[in-house]
C-alpha cells in the first residue's frame, strides 16, 4: 500500500463545481503539503500544514482552501472550479526537522475543469 | 533571478554514457539539498540527498559547491530507465522553506 494516498486519481468536472481532493498518509509525518504542477511551470505550493492546528498559504492559494482533519489527512478544496485550475495535483508529507527532511509524494490527482 | 535554476534540457545521451547536470541556487541560507526524479505524469521521487562532502549511490554521484552555490548530479553508465526529469530541491532552515527547481529532462538513447 502507498504511504501517501490521493483520491481521486483522475477527475473531470465542470466550471463552477465544488471539488475536494483527499490525501491520507501512513508515514506518521506531521507536515503535509499540496502542490500543483503545470507543464513548464514546475511544482507550485498551494497550502501546507505543520500540524493539525496549523494551516499556511503557499505561493498560489487563491481559489483553494484546505482542511487538516487529522495528522494523517489533508484535503484540498476548489470552491468554484475554473478551467485554469486544470492541472496535476500532488500531496506530499515530510517529517519533523523542517526543510532538512525530504518530502514524500502521493501518486497525484489529474484534474480537468471543462 | 530564480531561487533554484536548472537547464531544462532535454539532454539526449546514448546508453552507457556518463551525463552530468548542475543546479544553481541563489540563496546562501540554503542548507539542505536533494535530487528528485520524476517520470512523465508520475509523482516526484527522492533520488538522493546531497551532503556537503558529496555522496554516491551506485551509479549516481551528487556534489555540493557552496562557494559557487550549485549542486550537481552525475550519472555513470546510463541506462534507458534513467530517462526522466531530475528536480533539484533546496531547503532553508531559517524560514523552513523548500524550493523545487523546474527540472532537467534526460533522454537516454538506445
């Protein structure tokens, strides 16, 4: 079983719909992250959380919200999806030790907004 | 200047050859360094951490040059399965920030 699991793996939906992407991990890591990846733009950080009561905006948080329901779960919501949110979304985790620790990624969610 | 810069490539290299690419970083406060590998439409996977003294893992060697602010990745005896995008990553303890480069594409040719 994967240590970092993202659901769904693929999603096609329409403009204006609310969408939730789920991430769960069995690694016991405190830190969790949401990224999006677009061709030519690399990975861009949307939100991150260092523990259950901590939520921080990344470089592109507009149009997104997150919820850290438990240490193992971090979900990303698009309240009203728009076509330019079409991208590959990754959840990642890392252990205590801050930026000295590598991040571990889920398999990704391919999201298409029509 | 971007905080982490990589040559996007692609590097087209015959199987069995040695290939090396660099990554430059602009913030001297960067303290941790990693190389990740990403296959097309897949998640990034940690390839290796980069230590101050340099380190080797099989056919892969990573080096850090703090004076010139770059890290390098050397792949010896390249295999077809090494074809991927290689992401350079730096971390800063001061503000706990992790920065991903956009990656270098490598194609190993049969």
